[in-house]
């Protein structure tokens, strides 16, 4: 779907009374996002179908979007139908990596993650998927091999590393998480922050969201310590650091392999090859740091 086709599809939804404007929003690498003005009110239309290779099922995204809206974490849902989700437009700015290098902003984002983990399960109901990153990595490797990916020679080594990371993570506490904490999925409004994009939501370790928040913003070590201290209410000990660092590596590896798969399957106009290379470099750097601490066994 081209941007013009996405605008046409958004304008054609039956929920409108008198559309006065429709234009694409920046971002969105698994869907098209269109801002629509209708009778003086602004909405965001998210257009996208199921993407089985990434575990994206729109019924599940809708369910968690509803729960997040009820919990006050996300904008309210205005309309939905197969292939389209319409939510209230919030006057806000999506965070960038640099924003999370500001201490006050980072602590506010960490508090938002903690609120998510506390409150979302109270509002979710019906079937809810798990998001176990190590299963996802193995599934991605299977698909990449089946499709003859250019990355196939790397896969055996990456899966061996993933197995070592899974052992290093150890037992986990389960929370209902977001699992895609790119800075752009956190919106800063006039007096609060919001979370958007629930495509990958599901049960997981809280360390995946915390590690994803840090790795996606390339945070330094002191900022990571501040996140963990803020979230858990005490300074992290050696065991928590080991689990956190391993999960952070897994988060980076998942983002890398997600992009490898998207290189072959996505129809969105986005440079996935460059995104793969960027995240693979970050993963290698984080893995080397973990190995240097002697926290990874073969």
C-alpha cells in the first residue's frame, strides 16, 4: 500500500462524519499511520493486517490497546474494523533517543513502564499471548533459512548465543509487557507520557521492557543502573545485572532478526538492511560486554 492509497483507505472508513484533512504521520514500519481530521477532532488511523512471521495478530493488538486505554496508558479507541484501528490523536511529540539521555525524561519513562506492568493486567481479559523472546529468535531463524536469507550463514552462531543468553536470564517474573519500547512508541504530552503500538504486547519478563528501553536509546551504564534502581526500588545486585544484561542482549538480537526477516517480507518503504546492520552492531557490542564479565556460558 502506497502512502496515497493509505490516505484513501483512511478517509473511506465508515466512522467519519465530515473529513476535512488526512495526512501520513512519521514512523510506522509495520503499518501505515494517518492523521485524520473529522468535525474538528483529530484521530490516528493505523492500517495493517496480520503479519504472522512477526507474531502480529490484529485481534490481540486490539485487545491490548483496549486494556491500555482503560488503564489510562494509551489513547482511547474510536473505531476498529479488520485492517484498521482508529484512536484519539494526542497532541504530543514522540521521544527520540536523545530525549532518554535526559535524566528526568528517563525516570518518567521508567515510571511509565512500571505503571504499565502494574496496571495493564488489571484491564486485560480473554486470551493473551506470551512474548518469549528466545522462542521468537528460534522461529525467526527457521523462517530466514526457509526463505534463503542472505543472513543464513550467521544463524547457527546467533542461535548458540541465544541459548547461552536464555540460560543467563534464569527464572523470570512474568508481567504483561509492551515489548517494543522504541523511543518513538513513547509520546510526551503537555503533562504526561503515553504508550502507543501494542502489536507485540504479551506476557514476558519486565527485564525485556527495561532492557529494550535502554538498548533502543543506547543508554550508558549509569543510566541503566538508574532505571533498575528506580523500577525495583533498590540498587541492582550481581544476579539482577546478569539477568538484565542477558535480556538486553536478547532484545537487541530480536530487533536484529526482526529486521532480517523484514528485509524479505515487508512492503513498507523502509531501509531494513541498514536497520539490520545498525542493530547487529549494537548487539555485538552488548554481547561482548556481557562475555567480558564472565556471565555467559557455552
